[in-house]
């Protein structure tokens, strides 16, 4: 099911927002960011928004996803940039307010029998990858 992510606002006083999910609900959660924009009251300064997550070694990694400035780029469409919760958005520079909006997708996992079919899935994935081979430039 798709839920509208009502979004969050990052400001000088609230510089970060963490999107948490109930990890015991046996579902896969994806947060897809669609837009980051400056809202009323923003100054003409660089506002850098970072996504803070954890890598496979559980180390915190911060990746800048947007650098917004009122006069040149007040809004950035992220084309449903997919993230795995829990994820934190942080205003690394600037005082905002920066608004983030998107979708929260919940995919309920099937019962245990689904795991047994795992081998079939990986083979299908490999076949798909072959089909997605890079397109060769046309011979002149």
C-alpha cells in the first residue's frame, strides 16, 4: 500500500527529522522522496539537505541530496528517490525552512514459504540483467 508521506520541515530550530517504522510488522518499508523545496520565510542562502542512514557495517553515512537557494533553485524534484527507513533528514547548512514530501510504500511479506522460492528469484533477476545490457551505439 502507498501512503502519502505527509512530509517534514527542517528549520534552524529543528534541523533533523527521523522517519521510523515499526520493524516488527513483518513488512518492507520504502520511503520515496518526491520533492524538496524551500517554503515561506527562507532566506537567500544555501540550504543543504542530507540523508543520514547506516551502511552494512552500521556506520552512519550522510549523503547530501539537495542544495537549495531561493534565487536559483528553490525546489528540487527527486523523482521518488527511494530510501530504506529508518532514515534521518538533516539540514546540514542554511536555516530553511525546507519541506520534504513523498510516499511511504509498505509491502507486506508473504508467509515463510516465500523464502523457499528465493532461489528462483535470483535466477530471474540474472536473466533480467542480461536483457538490460547497455544499448550499443548504432554503427555509422
